[in-house]
C-alpha cells in the first residue's frame, strides 16, 4: 500500500474522531435522559439551540461513529493478518484484550459513553471473518445491518403511531426531567459524587451492549470489506465514488428534511421516532459519501490540505478520543475543574467542540512531527507487543 493510501486511512480516522465529539458533547454537559432530547433539553428550544441540534442530527449523528467502527474493522486485518497467521492472530487478541481493560477504565472512571469496550468485544467476533472475500464481508455486514435497523425502524414506527394520551406524555416527560435533575445534581457535586453517578450511568448503558455488539460487528464487516475492495484506500473507480456520493447525499437530504420538519411542526413525538429509525438505517450511506468526498479531496490540489491536516489526528486517534473525554469531564463534571454541568446550551457546546478540534489538529501535527505514534498508542502497543520506540529518529545532515 502506498504512503498516500495510508494517509487517506489516517485522514478518515481523524475525521471520525473529531466528528464524534460534537455528537458526544451533550452527553458530557447534561444527564443521559435529557442529552438526546430536543423537547426536554434543559436550556429550552430557542432558534440557535434547535439550529445546532438539527445540524448535529443531520450531518454528524451516527455518521462518524459508523465511520470509526468501519475503520476499526480494517485494523482487525491490518494487525491480525490472515486467519492462518497464528502469530499475528495472537497479537491481535492481546491487543483487543487490553482494549477491553481500557474500555472498562474509561467507561467507569472517566465517561459513561465509552465505545472502546464495544469495539473490542465486536472485534473478537470479526477477527474470525478477517480472511473472508470483500463481497462476502460487505454482503454479510449489510444484511445484518439492514435487518437489525429495519426491525428498529418498524418498532419505532409502531410506537410512534400507537395511541398516546397527552396526559401520559406530559407525565413521562416530567419523569425524565426529574430523573435528569437528580443526576445533574450528582454530576455537578463533588468529585466522588460525579464519579459514582458516572459509574451508575455506565452500568445502565451496559444493558444495551448486546444490541451495540450486533450493530458494531456488522459495521466492522462492511468496513473491512470496503477496505479489501479498495473503497477506503482510494483505489476504487471514480464511478463508484460518484455513486456513493449520490446515494449518501440523497440519504442526507432525507434525514435533514425530517429533522427540519420536526422543528417546523413543534417536535412531534411520532415524527421524532421515525426520524431516529431512518437516521440509524441510512447512516452507512452518508458515511460512505463522506469517504468519497475525502477521496476526491485527497486527489484535488485545492482541497488536499484537508486530509493532510486530519491525518495526524487519525494517527493518534486513541489518544485524541480519550483526551476528549478528559477535557470535557474537566469542563463539566463536579470536583474536576470548571463544574459547568447543566449550565451550557448547545451553541456553547458547539463552540467548545470547535475549539477542541482546532487544538487537536494543531497538537497532533506537532506531536507526529516528532514521534512515531501518539502517547497512548505507544502505551497500548507496549502492552500487546512489548518494547516499542516512540521518538522519530533524527535525520543525519547531508554533507555535500
């Protein structure tokens, strides 16, 4: 594989880790019962607030976690090689085992929304399929994803159009708000209070792990199949990338229209449920459209600076992902720094996210100019491979 194609993978990984932060930001700032809700958002439904919500749901939500899962599927093959390679297979299993440890520590001690554990568990299943042909990988992944999200959409549609008493809806909303307020008091309290509340919420999220396992595994299969087919390396035909772009933009227009309609109609519950179901189902199409855009940008003189700027972020994606959690919990959780939990509206969150994006792009470039890998990537690699050099070798001066 050429250097340019490795840069493309790193660029996509960088795009994924930065894009995920805007989706995760509300979960750091307000309690889980309220973070995903537009109607019950604690700071109201002003134009700026709803504008940020629509943009996040339309262009970011589900797309970048999907991209990250696809790329993790690629890493299963890059690290583990073919199934017949027992030595690399053992390294891969050790790598995933340490990722389970990191995921548990991150989820319980830092932030409840951890995805590392989910990726590691799915990785243990996908490693069994890493030698499959591209067509088989993509077909299997798409089938599982379509069946699972299709069932979700049907369930959400049934729930959306079931008779729903207004009084019951008000009562349910009141319960969610009360639950959120109780959690907010804990997150905004002492360090121990925020730590305990975070652990409680993490335990609650673990009940969804079987569902996440199926969905993540299917995305990893799709990602690995796309990698082997050349889609994620820039080797596919322009015709295929144009098709992916058209399909993804069509899906994006549909999703964007649904979320704009929700705002225009006063956030009706039924439309919200159907929109979320379609958002899940169509996310891979929009994600692959973003891949196509990145490929075209890499090939363009005018836009190639974008993938080049994102590549160092992707080279140290593990460090950047965990540092995002540390920065955001220092800003929002009690006893750790600014203690702003429950005090920042969506526009303020977007400003914080953009600031972190800029900082991570700059610091990743600075670090990767001097070192072979990110600091946490180095720790992780030492754990599953043994002693590993981190500092880039100094170039000897050329004497004419």
